[in-house]
C-alpha cells in the first residue's frame, strides 16, 4: 500500500518536472525567436524582408514599388538605430564613470557583467 502511494507520487512529480522543463524550453525558444525578429528590424535588409512578409505584395509591379519605398526607409531606420545605440552606449559609459566614485569595485564588476549580458542578448557589444 505504501509503495503504491510512493510510486504514484513519484510518477506525478516526474510528470510535473518534465512538464515544467518543456514549458521553460518552449518559452525560451519563443522569446529568442521574437528577439531575432526585433533585431532584424534594425538592419536595412532585415527591415525590408520583415515588412515584405507583412505587406505581401500581390504583383511584381507592386513588389518593385514596395521595395523602393522600404529600401529608402530601411536605410533611414538602420541609421537611426545605429545612432541610437551609440547614444545609449555613451550614456551608459557616462553613468559607469559617475558610479565609479560611489560604488565598490565589486559593484562595478557586477554592473559590467550585466552590461555584457545585455549586449549579448540585444545582439551588440556594450563596448
């Protein structure tokens, strides 16, 4: 009787753990996929490709016209994105410099570690 309850409880716990693991893996894959979509919008070619997927031109003529428009704005958006990243890096560097006088070396190391992680996640180097 006792062993039967133990078996049942073990199976239930194992099922719960496997379900949790599968859920975590699927969530991670979904987030990674969405993040790649957002990153793609930052480059001219990625922007054009993603917008064409959304618009779905219905003729070769329309596709040429859409590509011309998207090419123009894709170039602008790529430039704005690069400028924005440069401004953000400058501000983060300034913040780090200001914090050096207030926080400990260990806290600065933690901050730098986090900046590197965020840089990898966003697809660019924090330095």
